[in-house]
C-alpha cells in the first residue's frame, strides 16, 4: 500500500491526491468489496497497531464511561430510543470499559475511510482522530453494521481478539453517536445504521 501524494500541508491540515480504488463500503448498504479486500483491511489495521505509539494520548476510560452515561440519559430522557433498548446496549457496552494496552489507533476507521482495489488496500483517509487507544475499537468501527464481515477482518488481523469486546464497542459507539448524528441531519434510523446495530443486541 503506497501512500497517496501529498498536495500541500498546513498543520493540522494535510491535502492528499485522490486515493485510488473505492471505499470498502458504506454504513446501511451492502458492501460489494470481496472477502479478500476485507481480509486485507484487517491486515492493514494490524500494521497500524504494530507501529510506534503516537506522542499524544487518547481518551481515558473515565472520559469514555462518563460520555456513555450522559448520552444514554439523553436518549431516554428525550424519548429518542426506548429505555429497554438503551439499557440493554449499555450493559453490552460494559465489556469495552476495561483496561487495555494502548496501540496506535486510527480512531475513526469507518468503511468510507478505507479504500480498496480488488483484494488490496490502496489507502486510508481522515486521520484526524488518530491516537493511543484500544485496538478492538478500530476493528469494531471497521465492521460496524457489517457483522458478517468480522470473520474476514479478524483473519487478516491475524491475532486472537475478544469478539464480545468488539460487540461491546458496536453498542458503545452507536449509543454515543446517535445524538450527534441526529443534530447534524443524519438518519440513524435507516436500515443497517446505528439504531439497527443497537436493535441487533436485543
């Protein structure tokens, strides 16, 4: 995977040439990428996680837990989601709130940020949230809404992973994202999107 050409740089902004290939997929839509492409994406994530840690820290467990509690309260108080759906997913999310060995994480490894051509990864974009974090968070965001592809990603990643923790991150990420998405005119209730991810845990 060769890095894309840098067109100009003015910290903290970096302008890159168009990345070849197509996005791995899109939340709420079936992915047309081959199983080999998903395996390659898992392998690319492993290379990132094996890289030296960045000098800046990520969020602490206390910060993540506090945000989760606040978002769950908002969802229920404002009648956005049923209380039982929020409560169930809050319980599932608990598994992610444990100590982890920090690695270099992308921090926002959604499908539209990973580009592939055939069975190869051609580039990864939008590194604005890169930090020290939980390796399983990256794997969870990559497979959010595409649970059927998790096996391919883990095969490419090449290490034992706790699938329950990945499922916990699916719940946690979806719970904390719903308010922001609604306030920014995204439809979280579309088939295959965040609310469906939460319903799948019932």
